[in-house]
């Protein structure tokens, strides 16, 4: 039996006067997966997230969150989603514990249960030492952690995250990835909007690309993904590597490595085998940039 999409969007549009922020967006995001939402500034990503979160109403098209319409079934949708905006609007004088407890109470949780959930989440996101301190003392990265905890307070089945890794240090980013993968494994539908494509590459199962308020057609994304991309090659013997690569077009040096245009993974595997047969001591071999970044840049170049 097919699984109902966690998020299903069909032909959604939203304008603000003459400005058409979202023109035509169609996509689905399944339960048990992390879906990336990718596009340049002004593509309509934040407006779309606000529509999904029931904080804006669409001018047309349809949205379903686990089968519920955010316009007609607003209360049901808000009970299902966890919303983490790019910037946390917090109660500056409340402690981190009180902030989360209050959020839990707003979702109808009894006070003891809300307090217990607050303690659990502060430990989960690494803010236990700030339990009794006011939220105004938190750094940008710590506020992001508190915002994520607040989004999780009622154990939502759909998560909408806008730049969740902003302000986080490298260790906290790894912790975030592990947390999101764990939530997805438990069946949560997760939609993440971010400009950090390398970070998204590490955590997402699929991606939705947007441009000028529209989702980019699947065939255009596939064409962008099929373009030649550069692979970074490193060797203990640069001279031997240069000899083996002699005659290949487009090879260029970068900080001791060589960047080589390669047409697909099959061609990359053949190139690596060729270098090994030639006795080149290869110590690094992989795409120079991730697939999401490559696709994004190609779509930008082609005017998607």
C-alpha cells in the first residue's frame, strides 16, 4: 500500500501585491526522509515554508500535510508540524527551560509533561548548562539549538527547517545531521532549506530545486546533474600524476591537487583505474564539489 506523502504541494502560488513570491510550486516529500529545498535568494523558499507552516495562505494550488489542508485544518496541521524559522523569536527574559516548557503548554501538554520534555530536549541539543539562564544570553548558534528544540517539543511528524545549521560550529553541525537522520529513521518527514549545499549533501535523501518562485522541472534537474563535473585528484608524486594526465583537456592545478573534468561516475572509475595501472600513487580522488552544488550552479548558469 503506498505511503501518504508527508508533504504534497501542487501548483501553489502566492503574491504580495505585484510581487509573485511563489508562482508555481509542485513537489512531494515522503515520510522517513530528509528533503532539501534549494534555490538562490529570492527564489521563494521562505514564503513556501510559511505556506506549509499555515502562517500564510496560498492564492491558489493545494497543500497537504499528511493529508491535511493547512487552510481548512489549521489546528490539525499545526499539531503535526515542527517549524524552525531562520531567526528565533524568543522570550528574552525567560530561561531556556521556561521557554520550552511554555511552548509545550501551548501545545496542550500538562505542565509536568512539558517540563520533563523541556529537560529532555535541552539535553538532546546540548543546552543543559543554560537550563536556568535567560535566552537573551545565548549566542546565535545556541539560539539555533533552542529553536530546534522548540520545534521538536510536541514530537511533530513533519519538520520544516529554515537554515538550521546557521551559526553552528562544526561539532554541532555533525550532531544536527545525526539528529535529523535519527528523526527521519523514526518516520518523520523533514524539509530543510539551506544555502549550505555541502551541509545538505551530508544529510538529504532528495532535493527540490526552486528558481524565480517555481520548482525546476525534473528533466532540467536531470540534465544539470548529467553535465561534466570536475574531480579532485591528489598524489604523492605530482610529476607522475601530470604525466598520466597529459593530453586530457581542461586539467588545472589547485593547491597541489589536479582538477580534472570527468563525464560521469563510470568515466571517473575508468580514470582511477588508469592512474593506478600507470603506477601513480593516488591519495585522494573524488568530486571537487558535491552533486547538489554542481546541479545548483549548472541550473544558475543555464538560467533555470
